[in-house]
C-alpha cells in the first residue's frame, strides 16, 4: 500500500498549530533566558565580586559552592517543570493539531466529513 504524502506546509498554516508554536516558543524562551542568566552569572560574579564569592557560609563551603549547587538544582527543576508542562499542556494541544490536520486530510480525500471524525487514540496509532 502506498503511503500518502503529508502536506506539512498546510499543517504549519493551521490556527491551532500557530497557537501551539507561539505558546511553546515563549515558554521555552523564558526557560532558556532563566538558565542562561544563571549560567553566566557565576563567572561574572566570580570575576567582579571574588571577595563575595569567597565568603564562608557553612564550614569551608563558600558562596561560590552554594551558587554552583543552586545552578545544578535549578537546571533539574527546569527539566522537571518542562516535562510537567509538556505532558499536561502541550501534548493535548499537539493531539488537537493532529486531529484537526487528519480530519482535514481525510475530508479532502473522501469528501465525507462523517468519515473524518477520529479520536486521539486513533491518531496515535
């Protein structure tokens, strides 16, 4: 059986895809900015405020060590937050886009709107 070609340009023009793309882009840009600011803040602080970074906080551990540990924890937090947001918010939007795209393709191919009704489970398979 010959596989049908997908019209990806048509998918990219759909309103739900445009909404999904813009929301995901703004979400990812925010997380990237947060991670980048924290990443570059460590060498900047170490270079311009070395005495502050050498300040002892707990025993022999100084501010710089805790800053590094905080960066590590923050990156893991960003990863968990992204996974949660993707599973609960973006995945349902992706399913809607796929259903809309598949319905449109089937309607064009068959000319019958009744045949084009799919459930999310049918789209996944």
